[in-house]
C-alpha cells in the first residue's frame, strides 16, 4: 500500500523549469491567437497571484501587463499590500490601486435595505465579485484579458467564488497544486516571505484558507493528487498510511460537490442537434473557419 510520503514525493517531483517554459509558451500562443493586447491581473500579495504576475511579465513583457490592487480597508492585511507593491516594483510593472470599500458598501446597503441579511460568506463573495467587475472594466478598456490566479488545489476543492475570482479568461497555474506553485514561486525568485505565506482569501477579517479548509495544503494536496492524478479510488485513499480518514472524506466530498463551479452552466437538452456544453465544444485555440 502506498504511503502519504510516497504520494508527496511524486507530487513534488515536478520540474519547475518545465512548468515555467510550458506556461510562458501557452501565454504567448494564447495572446497571439486572441489578439489581446494586455494581461490584467489582480494582485493580492499572495503566492498564486505573484507567480502569475511574474510569468505574465516573462511571457509578454512588462509593458503588456497591468497589476491591479483592490484592498478592502479593515480586511486586507497591510503586509499583503506592501508585499504586492514590492513585487510590482521589482518587476517594474504598471499598476492600479482601487479601494473597494465604497463599492461593497453600496451593495450591502441595497440588500440590507430590502430586508436581506447577509451572511459572512455572502458578504465575502461580494468582495470577490466586485473585484472581478473592476478587472473586466480595465480589461475591456485596455483590450486585454483577465488572468486568474486559482491553482489546481483551489479549483478541485471549489475554493473560489463563482463569477468572482473564478470568473476569468484563463488560468495559467490551474494545473499546479498549491504546494507545486510554491516550488515554482521559489524557482522564479519570488521573495520567500511570499512563497511561505499562508494562503488567505481575505474575504473577511483574519480569513485564513487552511483554517477554513481544516488542514494545511501539505496534507490536502496529497489527497487531491492521489484522487485525480494517481487515480486511486476514494476507498483506497482512506486506507493510505498517514492520511487522516475524516479529512480525506471531507476533501473528496468537496471535489464532487463543487463540480458545478468548474462547469459551464447546465443546459437542458431539447434539440436533436448540437447542444452547447454537451455535444458542441469548439476548440478554443482552433483555426477560425472564415
């Protein structure tokens, strides 16, 4: 029977140089095919958005990248803002800083004024969706694309806001688990204080990912990797030495329960012809027929 350490060894055996070159080639190809002029990236001071920012600059050049900081005063840690600005300065990238407090407050007042009591999660998701509205406003104005920073761990867990940070044009690190992204970040020369920083969506005060998920990514990632990449059955994963059974059940449940967040909205099939999302999937980078 395989052990959690053996799974970790496989998980962390990626070649950061290959990942870097692969993503850079993908970005150059995608931007050439779409004709987009700029990459618009929401930067938080965390490892994921930092890696995406560095890769975008390497692929497209700093003049074609716009970093966007969207802090919420009282929730966004000051250290995160400083870390983001430090990296932006290192890369010499143009950036825009927009406080979202006022915009979020308008939404809150409109809803509360109509008797809708917002839960902590509902309010937090407003922050994420306001940020995406701003990113797309800039992208539309600059003839650009919004580059997301969700990694494979977050996508599988559904740990993102639908039509918030999940509503983007492309996901450069979407096939890298969180622990792999940290390896790539170190390879890219991102400051260690960012590489080692605990993940935090910061949708409410002191919001930490690993507290909400119930475990560190160093434990969660091997479970996800075993299920998805090694194709080990859920029953067998529960028997892997070193993996807590309750956590494994919770992680695997999240993967299946959140499939809707990774899918195009479901359409009931009516026509006998091609239904979008079921039968008709045109290659995103295919040659145009005309």
